[in-house]
């Protein structure tokens, strides 16, 4: 079988790139190990324009949010189910300095679109412990990533374009400007493997660091679902009646399994944040595909132009995947110049 593109991995990066390639009329096949899971399916799907202790504005967020909203609206229409929801983030502030810094940021025109100068607990009153103050982030949103990927997989499988199996790099044969893998022939193979890229013999020279995230899924009776709460950890609505608690950011790890220490740490944070009882239903872990300069990895292999990579979305995949998936589809199909901020040529293959 011949396809224009063979994508390896159908996490959020692979799914969104496939969407834009097919939208432009390209034929796409996907190889994905559905049993392996990955960081995408464990993610809360948060889109947060203001991050970190210094209340920094997320990279290129003014472009990313409207593009993400439009893209997810297209997908909602295609699949006839909701995926995207704007939800404000209520953030606990723990000192006079934090409160003053928040007010100062909110007064700057660069930040005023996203920050409210002051906020109380709002709908969370009665559920959360007191704090020195509270700030509110506007323009934040949440994507139901697991539901979206499930819909993608079901459709791809129904159309005969999804092969659920481990990809064996040693079986990839490069010939005459094309790539052959078992019974598949493709003009170009795009690796969207997430953290698995560090084992990819063609692209393992790229600085894929990896970052282990652990999360809890909990029940909190009556807790509001129209907002996201940040109190050391995020408390965000998840599937059904659950809430997503997380996430940890472990740069050093020996496996992909949940750890007792991280569970205890997150439960302790949750007890300090909540007045109301909660029940832990599940504890999960995954390795995020993070990069040393915190920018995605897009581009063609320096020696084999039939091989490409779309990876390194890290902790911000829900906002990054739509914009950069569309951009890379234009690069691959129309030859538009690749944005140098994400081009893998910023790293040299030594």
C-alpha cells in the first residue's frame, strides 16, 4: 500500500498533524502502539497563558490560543462531540510579594488580557483552604485529550489507516527517495513518537530530555467543574466525575511507573488545598517529550529527506499541537520555510 505520509505515533502531535495533512488532501497511514499509552492520554489538556512563579506569559500564546480554539472547533464538528472548553484558572497566592507581583503584572498592557488584578475564591468558596489572596487567569482552557485521541483512533481504524503495533526502526528501508516498512510504502515518514524519540536511530542526536509526570485521579464530591484551581498542584475536571491532580515534573527517573513518594507528596498538597474530603481513584505516570530549549522539534533528517520529525511538545501539547501541526503540514506539502524557532537544524548532528 502506498501513502503520501506514514506517521509513527498517534498522540496529540501525530493526530493533529494527520488532521492537517488529510485536510490538504494527502493520504496518511499511522502506526501506533495503543497498549503503550503515552503522555498525551494522561494529560489534563490544560491551556494556560500565564505560567511559573514569575507569572510569565507563555511563548507565542497570543497566536496559539485562537488557532487552537478554531482547530478544536473543526474537530468537534467532525466528530460531533465536545473537546474544548474555556475555563478560568483560580490561583492561590501565598504572600504579600506574590499578591503584589500579580497586581503589578495585571496592570501591564502585555498581561491585562489574561490576568485579573484580584479575585476571591469565587465558586470554590467552602471547598478550599484560605490563602493570602487569589488571582484569576482568563483565556485558559482545557482539551479532553483522551476523548479526542480515542475518536481519532476509532476513525483511523475504521478507514483502514491505523496499524496498532510497535514500530521496529530496523525494518524501515530507505530507497529511491521513499521509505518502505513491511507492506507499506510512503513518500515520507514522520516520527511523532513522543519520548520514544530518544531511541530512534535516525533522530536520537536531538536533545530529547524527557520529564516524568505523575498524576492522581480523584473524586471530590460537589467540587465545581467550571474552573481550574492552582494551589501548588492543579485541580482540573477530568472524565466522568473525576478530577485530575498534578502534575509532578521529575527530570531524573529510572522508570515510567507511578511512585509511592510522588503519590504521598500530591496527596499532602491536596489536603493542604482542600477543606472537603477526597478519594483517590487512580495514580498514573508518563514521560513527557521535553527539549532542552523548551521548543518543539520539527524538521527533516539532514541526510534522508524522506524522514521527518514532529515532536517535543512537552507540557504544552494542547496549545502547541494545532498551530505547529498546521505549520508543519504547510512545510511538508507546500515547501513553506520552517520557522527557525522550532527547526531541528538549530541542533547539529555530531
